[in-house]
C-alpha cells in the first residue's frame, strides 16, 4: 500500500493545480500557493514535479488525450444534431482545461514544448472539423463547395480556440466562473455551428434554429 501513496499524491497535486490555474490563471499561481492549498511542503511538491512547467505539461498531456479521443469521433457526425453535441463536447473539454485558453499566448511564449504541441492541437482540430463537414455532406445535411471547406474549417477552429478569450473580455470578473460555464459553452457551440448555416439543407437549418432556441443561453 505504501508504494501507491506517491501516485495518489501526484494525482492530487495535478487536480488541485488544475483548479487553481482555472480559477486564478496560470501566471498568478505559484508553486508556493499550490503547496499551501494542498497542505504539503514545497519540497514534497518538488519531489513529484520539480518545476512548474512539469505541472503544466502533465495537465496539457491529459487535455490532449481527452481532446484527441473526442476528435477521433468527428467522422461519425452526419447531421446538425450530431454536430451540436460534438461541438458542445469539445467546449466541455476546453472548459475543463480553460487555463490553457485563458493564458494561451503567455504559456506559448514561455514553454517551448507547449508551443509545438499546441500546433498539433490546431492541426487535429482542423482535420476533425474537415471530417465532420465531409460526414455531414455524405449525410445530405450540408452542401458546401470543396473550395470553401478549408476556410470554413479554419474559421470554426478559430472560434473554438478563442471563444473563451472573447467571453473573458466581455466579462473579466465573472465569465470564467463555474456558474457561468453552461451559458458560455452553449454560446460557443451555437456560434461555431452557425458558421455552417449558409450551407445547411433547409430542414437542417430549421432544426438548427430549433436547437438553439431550445438551449438558448442567457445574453
């Protein structure tokens, strides 16, 4: 049993660090604060994670695994309803690791590993959106010219990547609080999906309006 204790401590450190990063932003959270929140000595923290970047990189690895697992299901999307839940699920993962998006430019400027890995994230997101569009085309939900797929996919990925930054700018004091999560996710999914409105088959466009009406977030 004693051998499992370090793994339990390492897991708890990551959980608390993620919560603190999400609440206060990574630049505002020191390893001293993390140690104090956990009730452990800084030396105990350093034993498991000798540098703050190791905490960030481990959390990013978890985020990337969850993200890629979902992105791999993108070619199963066939209609507006599938796309709605797929995009909402994407935003849920982004929300779970929202510190990465809230502090993205700062993190990339300081962490070379994250700089290269996040490029892979963007590539995988774009590829998944292209597969989603292809699946919706095969299902008869969208009619989009092949020349418009790439710019449309890129615009959708831009919104996916920077939506929480937009929410934060709109309401810096409250936008990223847990109580506001659901509305933020709904607004994000709605705006990303609305980029497909010009290409949707008529009944699919009507269904999109019904979905957004049924799950209308607060303004």
